[in-house]
């Protein structure tokens, strides 16, 4: 059994992406730019164990069927890359409210991509880690890097990657987050991405972003 722990931070979109060209690969309709938040983190521990009959996932000490299925489906990408079939024990903790608008899925799947791939014996370069993390949650690819990050929409799976534009030390920036409630937001980001295409202004937004990024 190999156990690896990784830490990742959520990110705040400065130029947001809305809408997906490919839901299965989480390919975005437009490129985006974000700021990684150093003051919040997700810590994830992954252990692949041949004695397990299924994947086991806990978030802040709790287990839900929906979360476990999503994590298990993501681990299938790692298992395919590593040529392995055994299941894993995954324990993840956030030091901030999840599903409340602070991009917990971004830091969560970024940490899972790193810990899971290393526990499976893979040593992926950062660009490949961004591709892997994106398959769990689109914005997770941006949390692989710190500072200001650009996510290139690309044209396919291999070209939709992220790069750091400037480090966290480049500007003296502060982001103040005020938590007014810890309940989950009413509409998920996935719902928003699906609804984006129905806006009569959506195509104009994409055209404007193509000119600016």
C-alpha cells in the first residue's frame, strides 16, 4: 500500500469561463484567468490498497454516495494511466466551506490529481497534471499552479492546459473572503455551465473574450 498526501488551494476567476464544449473532458468554451488563493486549502490523502473491494472517500470525515462516485470515476483516469486496477482510500479535508462558492471542487480535484497520481506511481509534469485535474473539475486545472494562472481553452484534450502567468509574489495582492453562511449554494456550477448556452448574449460574450485573451 502506498499513501501520498497533497495540498492544493482554490482559485478565484478573474476572467471566468462559462459553458463547456465537451462535458466528458470538461473542455471550456473560452479561455480564463484566475488567482490562486493561498489562505484556503484542501488536504487530500490517497492510499491504493489491493485488499479494498471498492473506493472509499470521506470529505471532512463524512461519506456520501454522490461524492464517492465522482471521485471513483476520476480515479479511473489515474488507474488507466498507471495500468492498475486496485481501489483506494481517499480522505480529504477543507479548511473552508465546500459548495459555497469558494471553488472547493477546484482545490479538491487538484489535490486528488497530485496525491492520486503519485500514489499510483506516476510522476506527471505540471502540464499533464492540469489535464488530469480538469477531468475531475474544470477549474481544478488552474489550482495546480499558484499566482495568476491562464487556462487555455485549446481545441482538444491535450491542448486544454494551464500555465502560470505570474507568481504569487509578483504583486502584493490580498483577497478578503467573508463567510456569511456555510450552506451549499442553490445552483451548482455545472447547472450554470449548462444554462450559459441559453443566454441570448452568450455568443457575444465568447466573441469578446476571443478578442481579449
